[in-house]
């Protein structure tokens, strides 16, 4: 089970501006002093530090040479992607994307979303968006004002790990209750006679044969709720709305990446691709109907375009031939709730980077390289090291790396030397850089497939890694240059618009206009 993500702002305050320590009495013969500190949740955690009388009884620490040898001779090689290796991955990625367009049931499924064309910027109306994400459930009221403008009101509801594993009916009941509460609070004029339209942002691999229908292929992002996979999640949500007498009509099942694509195109028409790089990872782009072999029997206009939800997190999950998986990646896969699936996601998403880092630390502990004589039970817990910590380690501005001192003291009761802290920061950079460069490979595959290398294009990007991890966007850009040469500079990423909220509303508006015009009314 994954560790609950840490609030970075609260963590920064703790580790950079001093921790309030409460010492407790310890026997004079104790090797280390002890105390307790307050965690973000308000509970207390024990800490240990040497007393002044024990300065001569130095704890054994890793030597600078030992750490340097491990970093240079092992980990740098394991986590570094050369430009030639990246180009090989791009070749395989592009081939995999095309297979998904031509045939159903491929490892990267390339789902048609039934979102046709691009927004005009003139869409108007009030819509609700429900976003079932990996961490939160969000309910949004989006008012499209036309002229590429909008207003949004939203409420977030925290999802516990227990809720993510409960029966599917219970999960969708929770969703319906949250929508009802939001309507009661913000939309008292909405009634069963005048219900509001809801766009349901459900960002998990679904097979859709029309826009208001979707069969869940598999859970991702740590979800494991039973009795949902291979079921129509749109219908399950509709039944929950009816059961709780919610005055709302679910009109479109939307993926957040597709929503990010459409929302970004609403304000930046040159956007061709959208990617989500956060708890999970995915990409969406508009494809010509004429290039999608598996839609030939639909009798669609070949000159139209449709948004494709790639679900690229599954890339190389079938034979593991292309991605440079380490033993840490394999361990994460084998001990996940979905072993053998989402190979690409498990190497680049924010859910797993902290765990990759932690597994390397555990290896060094097991080899007797560091933390000898210290109690390491806190860091031994799976997923106890959040990816937010790697972000903080990389951005530590102090010579003594005081932020890293705070992280290891605060959360794990472990003492570190400057050499160890320098090693941790270097390791965090390796793990983060690999994730960004692999992300660049996925983007490059779509860019080359669509022929955007020469003319260039904009890529709307969202997610905590892209938005908050230091240098992540710059590393993606460098990766694109390493793949395409100087032409890679023609591919520019920017912060995507709110796909799961605003994007859902725009798609609902586009869908209404399309069906009102009688175009593809059964889709």
C-alpha cells in the first residue's frame, strides 16, 4: 500500500525553519539521545541523536570513497539513459502506438475518446465536473463564458487508501454523495426538474464505444476496488446518482489527459499533445480518423479527427524488451497490486520514484554501507519515502544540506553525514532525471508519428512531477534535443489547463453541440 503523499509546504516549514523537539530522559549509558517531534498529522515520532558526552563514541558512517564508488560505478550507470538508448526506446514506442491504433486489445490500447475536433473557444454554459483522481475526489462547477474564458468553483474530498480498495459500489456511492453535497451547497436552484449536466473525469484505462459509456480495463494509481474492472463505470455512477436522488445527469465519461488536451486547445490552439506526469502518467493527442484502422467499420468521416487516450503507462508491459528496468523497478512491479502491468508508469510516475530511491537506500543498509548502529525500522517500511522528499533533496540550497538533515531526522530518526547527504541528493537527481528522460521518449514518439518535428508543436503538461519537481520540465526538453537534435527545441511544453475540471466542461459542451447537430448522435 502506498504512503500518503506529504504536503510539501508543510514539510519545507518543518525541515528548513527548525523542528520543535521535545527531549525525553534517557539513561546516561545510552548510545544515542532520544526525543519526539510532531509530524504533519499531529502525531509524535521518536528521534535519536548523540549526546555531548558521547562525541567520542562516533557512529559508523559511510565513507566518502565508498559512496563515490557506489554512485559512479553502479547507480549512475543503472539510471542513466544515453541519447542512443532513448532513440531506440522512441522507435519501439512509436511502433507500439501505431499497433494500438490498428488493432483492439494491444498493450498500449490507444482508446478513441469520441471527442471529435477541437474547441472553438465560444462554448458557453454551466457544467459540473467530477474528477476521481489518484489522491482526491474533486467536484467542480465550471461556467464557460465564451471568448476562451471560464469561471470555476470547486471542492476537494480526500480519498483514503481504504476507500481505493473498497467494493466498487461503495466507491461510487461516495462519489454521488459528494456531488449531492456540492449541489446542496453551491447550486440550490438545481432540481430534478432542471438537473445539471455532469462530465465524469475517470482517469483510468477504459474501453469506450461511445462518450457516455466506458468499461474499465484495469485500475491504476494504486486503486484496487473490486467489482469495477470489466464493468461500465458510467452506468455504475449513474445508478449511484439515482440511488442518492442527485439532480444531475452524467453525459460524458472523460479521461483527465484528454480533458487537458481540449482545455489547453481552448486557450492555446497550437497545442497538439497533452501529458499528465504526476501520481500516474498518460498522454493524449488528436489523430486523423483515416489513420485509425480499428475504426474502419464505424463509417466515420476520414477527414475528421478524434482525441486518442493513449494509456501509455502500459508501454513495454508485455515482454519487457525496451525499457531499461533495474532490479528496483522489478521489485516494485512484483510487489505492486498489479504485477506485470504499467511498466512505463512504474518507472516515471510520482507514485513510485520515492520508493525506487528508498530501495537503493535499503540495499546500502543491507550491505552495511550506511546507518550502522542506528535503528532503521521507519525507513524499512515500503513507500515510507515520498517522492516529495526527492524534490526537496534536489532543491536544498544550503551548503550543509540542512533540508536533507531535516528529512532523515524528522521522519526516520537517522543521523547523516555531509557525504551521505551529498550522495542522497545525487541519487535523487539520477532517479528524477531518468523519469524525465523516459517521459521525453513518450512525447518524442507521438511528435515523430504525427510529423511535428520540423514545424514544432506545443505540449500541454500537468501533474505534480511536471509542476513541482525541480528541473523536470528542463530535463524533458533536454531529452527531446537528445532525441531530435536541435530540432527538438521546436517542441515546447507548457502548463496544461485544468483538464479534469475545465476540460470536462468543454467536452460536455462540445458533445452537446455535436449531438444537437445530429453528428454521430449514437457516439
